[in-house]
C-alpha cells in the first residue's frame, strides 16, 4: 500500500534539509516535541479520511522523519542509521535506554499507524519515556501496550509493579 523505494536515503536527506519548510506547509511547528507528533497524528487521520485512498508517500516520509528526529532529540544517544540505497522503510533510529540499544523504525511506524491507529507513534514514545525512568506517568500509556523492558515483552500495566520490585 505504501511504496517506499530504494531511493529512500535520497528522500530522507531531502526531507532533512527542508524540514522546517515542509512542516510549515503542513501547519506544524518544528520543535520536535511530542505535542507536535500528536498534531501530526491528527493531521494524518484527517488527510486519510479526506483522501479516501492512500496519503502521498512524501507526507508519510516527512512524518516518519519528524517522528524519528523527535525520538533522537528527546532521548540520549539517539542516531539515525542509514545505508546508501536503503529503502526508506528500512532506515531506523538507534536509541540507548538503560544501557540497552532500542531500535525504532519511524517510517514503518507511520505506515502501521495509517493502517491501524492503535499503532500510535505517541504510545511508543510514552512507553520509551517510561522505560528511561523519568517521572512520566505510566498510566498515560494505552492499557494493551506491550513494552520491551530488559529484553522481555511485558504489558504496560505491569511496568509500575516490576519497577517497584526492582528497587
């Protein structure tokens, strides 16, 4: 449904060079905070309902870039990982959380969100924030969210209980 060809790195670099202009056109402030990602999710839902088909790949790519950049700017030790000739969907972000490398595919997440809104970008962001040990309220996470915590997939509902037992 969402075609991302092998020119992904070129498109990625073009978006990276023009991010402020692209998001100004979309009416989103470029501050790389989670509130802007929420705005983008709402925009995608609106565009999807108006277009009745698929959203242009350039918009999907731009939102994926913004999401990845938001992760990098809000977590320590985050980097983009790209290889020449790689398709856009295979470009990912590596983030170190609690001395473990977490890999996130922002472009795939946007595509999954468009297929099913339960795959929210903000839910993953909040799960990752909760894992870093910040004082973020874990109750904000959707009840059925599964989190990779210490190499185990657990329900977000159990995360406070597990943290308490570790202390």
